[in-house]
C-alpha cells in the first residue's frame, strides 16, 4: 500500500505540491517573525517619542535630547530590519499570504518609524514655549499614538494563530486613530488662536502633523492586516 501511495504521489505531483507548500509556510513564518521583530522596534520607537514629548513639556532639555538620540538609532535599526524583510520577500517562492501584502505591511511599519522620528526631530530642533493646555494635548496625542501602535502589534502577533481576531484588533487601531485625529483638530484650533511668531507656528504645525501621521500609518497597516485576513478567511 505504501508503494502505491508513493506511486500516486509521483504521478499526480501531490508530494511535490506538499513539499512546496511546506517550504512556503516556513518562508512565510520567517517573514512574519521578522515583521513581528520590526513591529516591536516600532513600538519602542513610539515609546521614545512619548518620552521626548514628556521631557519637552517638563523643560528637561538634556533628557529630551538623549531620548531623541536613542530614537534616531532605533529608527536606523528599523530601516535595517525593513531591508532584511523585503530582501526575503523579493527572493521569491510560494507564500500562503501574498508577498505583496507582507511587503506593504513592512513598508507601512517603516513609515510609522519615520514619522515618529520626524516628530521628535521637529521638537528638538528649536526651543520654544507653549501654553500648558497645548503641552498637555501634545502628551495626550503622543500617548494615543503609542496606544494605536501597541494595538497594531497585537494584531500582527495574532495573525498566524487567529486571523479573525487579528481583523478585530485591526479595527480597534482605526478607532484609536480617530482619537488622534480629534486631538489634532483641538491643537490646530488653538494654534490659530495663539499670539505667536511665525517660526513657532510652523514648528508646532510640523510636530502635530507628524504625530497625526504616526496614527494614520498605523491605520494603514491595520487595513493591510484586514485585507490579509479577508483573503485568508475566504479560502478556509
């Protein structure tokens, strides 16, 4: 019986297909593991961004500069991880999850890191004073960014064991992104009422725009995960 089963596999290609599928699953898992490492880096970057904002609001310039320097190094590490993941995806082979979707998710994570670093860079660029209300809202905005990115990490972590749960977590990222938008609108409204100089106006505008982009890019990554989940669930 074993001989006839092997003969059938040889004639139908079932054994080859199974081998290709198994290799594809292994390659996919390696990419997912690397993406999870990258999303952990992005969470740490966003945590350092929160530190930069807190130190700015507390007028702790030296601590702020140190945190911004750490953030820059972490962002360089995220760039290196992105290149590693994309090289693996470009190598070809069969992936149960679309390589294009994993590519898009990886690039999206890198953009979160870029905008977080950009926000920190704008904060440390020039010392300036803001009303206490604006300082409070900046902290709240950065903390809400972190909440969105952490929820995104939960979604990435859940993809392999439970795509349906990953989809639900991704929807939660969208909701948190809406909270960031609300804070952005509040700060923007105050900005136009402030009696301030041209440089401060544009520096603060650049900061809050990048803080908003952190959450926007997290929502984009969440949308990619939902797309992956829908495609996966269709073939179940």
